């Protein structure tokens, strides 16, 4: 039994920190982490654990094979209904899908989303948007890396953690993956996301950072725009 759309079910391995969280998909209880479940290709995943705030993600499982997801839960007690963070894999803003990908980075076609400044290098595209006192508060980069997603996945996460980021949630498939991260400092909360796609024998990496992120809507919108036009 699985709960979701009428499309073929997907196999999803779920881990949580801490383990022992109850897993719900579209309101239906499926098991306790760590576990492997069959779910629809679209839907809301929710984890609940005594003493921790619920963790939620919207699943978008485009690949037919099995995928993995990891969620970190925050200590606390929920008061009212939480508004879940919007993951970097939901949808495409209507007008970005029609942007012509008329620029090329080492054979990879892309378009720069409205409002973003870009600087192209041989295998890397640097983008920035918004005003900051010294650096733009919103930054992104598109890089082409040789290798396979399954080989690079752990290394890319480790590099982010060495930079002081904490992995909040992640989703890994054979051809694509994403990681959502946060970092707390004296200035507030910064958010980052790493979106990855296999393209032949190389990996397309979209690295997004919103320093001092006080606006989750802009964070979410940026990720949709960048994914639609760069990946």
C-alpha cells in the first residue's frame, strides 16, 4: 500500500536525526525511522518525534528508482500549525520556463534569471542578486564537475559542513539530488541549498546562499528561478 498520485509508487529510504520519528505521507502513517516506504511521486512528508518540532518536506520524486531522504529535527514543542520550509524542488515560476537558454557554459545551456548579475568563467558561472554592505546577500554559482553523483555526494556534504553549514534535509537519487542547509552566526540565520544533476560523465552543481536570510519567500523563489533557468 502507498499513498499518493496514480503514478507508479517510488521507493524511499528515510532517515532522521534523531531516529525513531513517526513518518506520515499526505497524512497517512507509514512507519518509524529509519525505514523504507513506498510513496507517490508528489506529496507532503512529515516526521514527528516527542520533544522535537515536526519536520516537513514536499516530495518531488521524478526518478523511477529508489531514493534516499534525511531530515534533521529541531528540539522543541510545536505551538499551532508550523509553516514548512519550501524545498528547492517544488515547481517552476510560470515565466521562467519560457526563457530561452541562449548562453552556454562548457556545453551546458542556461539562462540567467531576471534581476541576477552573472560573470562567466571556463567551468563556472557566478551570480549575485540584492544589496549587501560588502557582499551581495544572495549569491549563487553554477559549476560543472567531472564525476558521478554517487561518488561526489558525500564529499560535497562534507565540504559544506567544514564551512560551518548544518544539513537540515537532503534527497538523493541516481541522477539528481538536493541538500538544504542552515548556518547560525551573530548576524542571524543564513540559508543555503545545493542542487545537483548528472549530465553524462559530469555533475552540474548549483550552489545557492542567502546570507542573513530573514525572508523565506525570497529564498524559495530564488531557488525555483535558479533551478528553472540554470539546471
